[in-house]
C-alpha cells in the first residue's frame, strides 16, 4: 500500500465519518420508534 496522495486518506476518513453519522441517525430513529411504541402501548 503506497500512500502517494493525501486524497485517499481524506476520502477514507470522510467515509468513516459518514458511516458513523448514518449509524447514529439510524440508532436514534430506532430508539425513538421504540419509545413511541411503548408510549402508545401504555396510553391505550
């Protein structure tokens, strides 16, 4: 693996950050959906 250009490192770090952001949003929506489901279950 030859690191001739610094562009590749930037691209990989951007992909890593993007992946963490996507996982964070998915986890937040998952927890939010579970909270809404539990709240609806207890209020009925």
